[in-house]
C-alpha cells in the first residue's frame, strides 16, 4: 500500500470507526456467510434462527487484510466448505469482487489478486492457503443481494 493510502486508512479509522463484527453460530456447520458492507444484513443473520445452521457470519470491508482474514479462517476451520458472499459491495474497495477474483484466479508473483479492480489487492497469506481456499471452498456469489429470505434460501439448499 502506498504512503497516501496508509494515511487515508488511518484517518478513516479515526473519523469513521467501523467495528470488525462477526457472529459465530454452529461450529459443526460447513457454511460461512460474508455480508460485505451490509451491517443490517449482518444483524439479521446474527439475531435469526439461521445462525444455528451456519458456522460464522461477518463482514468484509477491505480487499487485502479482510481477505487475508477470511483465507486464514477457512484454513483453520476446515469444516467450512461453502462461503456465501452477499450484501452491498464496499464502495471504492470492491472487496467482494476481489474475493471472487481470488477464488477464480489466485494471485500473481507479487501476491496481487489477478484481475482485481480494487485499489490495493495485495495479500500476505501463503500461496498454499490461497490454493486451499480455491480448491476446497465453494463460493456462492450473491454480491449486492440484500434480501434476507433469498440468501437464507440458498443456505437451506447448500
């Protein structure tokens, strides 16, 4: 990340603090949900009975550290086989798009997500962790879907 980007990132943390929120459900479940920037959707999942049917639900706000966290999580929690990507895309960062491109294309020799249009799609996780994600996780792409019922129906099908 360039110096200006780091400064802007630090300013955003002070001016617009965004808590990193996630909710754990059933640790035996094979399903994880990422609601991107949709906090209301996250809260709906967290307070519904559907939480009993999923391992974890959380948000994804950045195309680098956030994706690193998801990759590390699924590698450590290998019961997870499905990741449902839903909610509104993060304006500017396009974290959902980057996660989808990572799943399809991986990273280049500089650990940049191939075909990502995000401003800073560089990861720090290992190539083997990325390969595990690509080979063992089914990514259900529902980016920009915020209808709780439609997403819940996908969970029941998975």
